[in-house]
C-alpha cells in the first residue's frame, strides 16, 4: 500500500500527471452532464454511433494538416455532424428502422476510419496508434488538449443553461414543443452538435469505444436516485467526475489502461446505486415490498381480532383456527404486534389496544366503503366484490378513504348489510 501511495504521489508531482487528472475530471463531468439528456431522449445508440463515426474525420485532418490537436478536433466534429445528419436523413426519408439506420452509418464510417489509419501507417510511413483513438491515452494529454477540453466544457454547459427550458420540454413533452414556439428539429441538431463536441473532448481520455460508457452510465445511475432534473444533472456530473478520477487512480496504482479503468469504475458505481438507491434500488424495493407484506399480514390479523365497536380478549388457539397461520406462527406475529402497541397479550389470550382497535376499524371501513364503490359506481354484483375489496383495503390511504366516503354520500352499511365504522 505504501508503494502504491508513493507511486500515485510521484505521478501527480509531474506536470503530465496533473494534466491527466484535470482532463479526466472535466471529461467525466461533461459526459455526465450531457448524458442525462442523451438518456432521456433515447439517444444512447446515436451517442455510440457518433463516437465511432469521428475516425474518418481524424484521418482526413491528419492528411491535410498533419499531427495537430486542433485539426483532429475540427475533423472529428465535422465527421460527427455529418454522421448525425446522415442518420437523421435516413430515419426520416428511407424506409428503415431508426436503430438500423444508426447501425448502418456508424459501422460504415468506423470501418472507413480504421482503413484510413491502417493505410496511413503502412503506406505513408507515419505512426497513428489506433489504440489511442479506440481506448484513449489520458497520459499523453498535452496543454492544448486540456484547454480544448475546458473550452468544450464551457460551451456545452452554457448551451445547456441557455436552452434548458427547450431541452426539458422536448425531452418530456415533445408534443407541446411547437405550441410553445420551440423547434424540435433545431433542438435535435443542437443535441447532435453538443454530443459531437463531448465525444471529441473525451477522445484522449477514454477513446471512441468507451466514451459511451461515460455518457450513459452516470446519467442512468443518477436517474435511479432522483426524479428532479436539476438534481439528476448535478448527480450525474459528480458521478462522472468521481468515476474518471477513480479510474485514473486505479490505472496508476495497478498499471491498468486508464480508459477501460474509468469505464469499469462507472459501471461498478452504477451497480452499487442499482442495488441500494432509495426507492428504486433492488434492495430498497425488496425492503419496501417486504414491509408491505408484513403490514398486510398484521392488518389481516387485526381484522380477525375485531368486531366493530368491541374490544375483548380472545384465545390465541381460537384465532389460529380461523387464520391461515399456525398457533406458533401466530404467536410470533402477535409478539411483533405487541411491540407495535396494537395488542395486549395475557398468557394465551389476546385483545386489541386502543390503537389496534382504531387501525382495525380503519381497515374495515376501507374494505366496506370499497365494496359500496364497486357496487354503486362500477355496477358489480355484491357476490363479486369481496375478494377485490380484500386486495385494495390495504392500499387505500386515509385521504382516499375520506374522499370515497364523501363521494358515496357517507353510507352507513355495505352491500351486505354490515355497518361501516365512522
């Protein structure tokens, strides 16, 4: 561990190491920020396509201007925009599926780029390392690359701020765009342009193959955490920066390739959030489902213990005969209910507390009001409604029950003649 720390400290003591760290953080934040709109607009495949389609632009730029960062940037942007226009034209004017059009264009342009780089290397006596373009080479970032990336971050961020309202509307309510004076085609091509700029900015860091991971994965993770777009944007940008920085640190410490390390880290972060995100995480949803199942069992036992308006002690064995639970299982549930203050236990007898009686009456009220609703509002036969009411009685809130009671005219009895608790 000490050797790893020394290695990391020595690396960042170098000017090239500091440039690599700054470039990684900027690329992670940029991709995370723009990636939210890419995911929301179902443009993930287009992002992948544009990241591959810029290779011919790099080849052409090299042939005309030689090895120049500015030339590579310009050629990549032009190639990306050309691919975006071609994909959009095919999707709108040719009888081809949208994803098929994307696949046709990006594989064609990607193949042209590989052929061009191979031809230059073999026939022109120059060395363009294909791996650097495919997987990135953050350690080779120079001062010009850093300034270029910073420019892309500033431009993309400013455009997102200026056109935030338009992007929001076209992402969630595209049908309202024309009504509000928003031009969806303009926003579409604007997104294509921003996407091309972000891909070019990420070229050195993660390469054309892995840039889609930095665009899509942090945004997808952020969408598991929140529904509010501003919070999603901030979270995605932060996750992107953390992924890029952590991936770079791992690549230095263990001699991993930086680009793939960043992609792996961002995926691992996504998996963690997928498991433990509040509300939407797999573990959280399991806990919510489990909690709901426990609540339903407790409420069903409350129904067994009550008669409208009465509180009395009942033998546990007698309740077990009417229950789906064995006497032993029922005792465990009753002990839990005792801790919740719903019942009192006295040897082999149980009775409801005041709180338990209130909860039971609320449940019965919900059940019987729902039965009235099914008969009076939906016209069902009274013989058909009990099982349906058994399902919904557990999911109706107090507000729902009061609203239903008012809508039904405050009935006193259910369709079977049983009184409805007030």
